[in-house]
C-alpha cells in the first residue's frame, strides 16, 4: 500500500498556472510563487493542474512541464506536491500518472471522466483503478467535484471497499457542498488513515467539525495565512475565534461571488495580493474585468488582506 512520508493534511493550495499575455505558460515565476506560498501564506502543500490550474485546458506536454517545474522548485521547500492527472482519455491519464511518479511527486489525484461518464460506482472505480495501476507506489486521491463533472456518484458510496480495489488509495478531495455525504465519508471510514480534504473554502469550518483532515482550495494561495489562523483556533478549541476567521473569509468570498468569481478572477486576485503576475486564463475563459479587479482590490483592503494608504476609516471592516 502506498505510504507517503506523512498523511496529507492542513492547507493545500490549488495552484494557478501562470501565463503570459499571449497565453503561454510563464514558468519563470513558479519559483517565486513557491517562496510566496511558504513565506507569506504559510502553505506548504500544493495541488497542481487541477481546476484552478486550468489543467484540463493544457496539453499533456504542458501538464508534464508544469508538474516538473513545481516539483523541482518545491524541492526542500514544500511538504507535498500532489499532481492532478485526470483526463477524458484513460491513456493520457495513465501517462500523466507515470510521469508524476518519475519526477518524484508526492501523490496523484484523478477527477471522474465527464464527457462519456461512468454511470455507477463500479465503472468509476474501474477507471480510477487503471490510472492508479500506472503508478502503483504513488498515493492516490479521488477528486470529487460533481458540479463540474456532472458525475453525481456519492463519495461515501465510492469509498466503500475502494482500498481493496485500489491499494494506493489515500483519500479524497471533496469539492461539494453536500456535508451529509462528506460527513458520512468520515464517519464510515474512521478506522482508516485516510485524508479527507475539503474543497469548498467558505465552508471549511463546518467540514472541520465533520472531521476534515485538511483542505484544498484556490483561496489558500492568497488567504492561506488567515485560514491557517482559523485552523489554529480550531485546534486549540477556540471556536469563537475560528468562527470569526471563517466569517471574515466568507465576507470576501461572498463579495466576489456576487461579482462573478472563477478561475479568471482568482488569477487577478492572486496577482493583486502577491505581486506575482498570473496573466490571463486560457480560452474559453476570459480575463477578469477592470471593474472586478478594482472592486476586489477595495474589498481586500477594507478587510485588511491587502496593504493600503488610500482608504478612509469609514470603509474599513477589519477582521478580528
């Protein structure tokens, strides 16, 4: 059975893929990006080529190059680098899994194929099993995100007996708001040392109560420090402080969701907060509008997530 150096836990940043204005991958800033996550946000685990990283909009060659760069630049700095290797093609997914193992990644994750979809648990496990078998020593995680895949097989159902069929299975990234399903994933698998990684950033505190062992999300790129404060408060059973931190995070997410929030906007926010150019997204996504960027910047400043000199006290809503 696959055995990582230690169980994947705590915050895991779903990394953005930096691009130039011409839509090519900007590998030159990934080293700076690693340092920013570790030194400024206190985040030492990453999830590469997922939704936030536009993994399914990249070619197989590009996905390999991106994975290599993150593993190389993260060596001796990051704790774990998990590479998402899911694809519509089983062969491509297997190729990416083998490659992740060859370059020394700490784990692989796979999304359900979402064009020709698996129609039940057994078919989905058959697909996942074939990918995992291409890199049998790699810790394997299922990436559950039914809102995007349209594959609504319950995660609780999928986990029942999965380690007997996929010995390298180590846990899942649960990107859904169904806390009943998530809670039963934890409850029915308490005897297993699995990673239960929650993927809805604005609901993380609720998932921690349910037994989440960690979280994978896009906001941990730039709100990692604040979210770590919530985790620390939860660990010391200071639930009032933990709730205040979650509400603070929710204020920002609620604000940008109303404006229209996705991968494009995440790139713009990360550029604002980190100062590292993330560039535009790849088509069919469109660049964040100037109006969105200006509004998001003002909100970040008002919440104290971004330094400022031009904001009046009346516009401040600092988080405790």
